C-alpha cells in the first residue's frame, strides 16, 4: 500500500470532495450542522484549521452571517474551491501548515477543526492545542469534530501500521502524509487538558465522527 503526500492526496480528490464527505462518511453531514450549532452566538472572529473547501463554514455562515473568518489549509486547490463558494464573506485564507503558522494571542472567539486532526502524533497535537489555547480570547472555545475511536487497541493498530508503511516507503519524518491515525476519545480529551484547556468534553458522536469541545475557563 502506498501513502500519498497530504497536499497531493487532497489536490487529486478536490472535485468529488464535498460529495464524498457529505454522502459517504458517516456522521459528517450531520456533524457540520452540529458543529455550527455549537459555535457561540457571541462569536465575531473564528479560526478554521484545515478548512478545506469550507463545508463546516457553509453551515456556520447560515447561522452567523457576519463573522470574520480566518481559514488555514495546506492544499491550495481546496482553498480555491472555498474562495469560489464564499467570495462575498469576510474570510482571510492562509495556505500554510498550521503546525508552523503563528496563530497569535487572544485573537479568536472560536477555533474549529473538522476532520483535520486524525493524521498526527500526540506530541504534535498537544503543541498545536497549546497554540490554539493561546490564540483564543478569554472564554473562547475550541470545537473539534474528527474521526475518533473508542478502543486503545484500534488507535495502536493505526499508529503502528502508519509507522511500518512510512518506514517501508522511506518517507522522511517531517513529511505530512495522508494516513488515518484516529485517537481514542479519552486520549483526545487528555491531550487537550495537557495543552491547558480546563473544561473538555465529548458532546456528540455519530459513527466515528465525534465532537469534542474545549474551553479556557
Ligand atoms: C479531510 S479534509 C477536511 C476539510 C474540511 N475541514 C472538511 O471537513 O471538509 C483535511 C484538510 O486538512 C488539511 N490539512 C492537513 N494537514 C494540514 C496541516 N498540517 N496544515 C494545514 N492544513 C492541513 C488538508 O489539506 C485538507 O484540506
């Protein structure tokens, strides 16, 4: 089995992407609506990490038409689609790696990510979650909807397979590749707590699509 570089993977699939997420991944269609409902009414500034073509923003804009959005994504072709859909909105799109990008301090009322975090190690995620916590204003919320599992044995299996395939294909450690490594819900909650969030809970789940909310209180 070959794994593709992250950006190549999404560039090659951008045309059928929205259709696939909405109709073939259990819980996504409903998850976009649910996540949008959880974004607090008071939100003026929102950061979307791994915003892709903007499927979660489609729902968020239905509720909150006038928010100022910053979207970050590694894949330019995905951002191009988003720009076409929401050209009349207040959106800044940044084509960058969210691990390397400076997210600023106390800039956002809400940070969201949808199906963008299930490819990374615990260590990288904890560092990113700390940056997110710092980028949030007082009483800000981080809402993550992602592919999560319940059993540690499943998480261990995906991580060890990822390591094995990367070794076989001589992929450098710092290269982002598309291989799913979902974490357990318990580990997700623990990582967010380690990053400094005080209130963390799972709020919703359909299939493996799971929403966790984290607050700085
Ligand atoms: C499964 S898609 C989700 C897109 C969108 N949030 C949605 O639910 O439709 C994952 C997205 O995360 C982006 N991504 C993956 N790793 C990234 C990174 N390190 N920095 C920025 N974007 C990244 C990919 O380019 C892709 O567009």
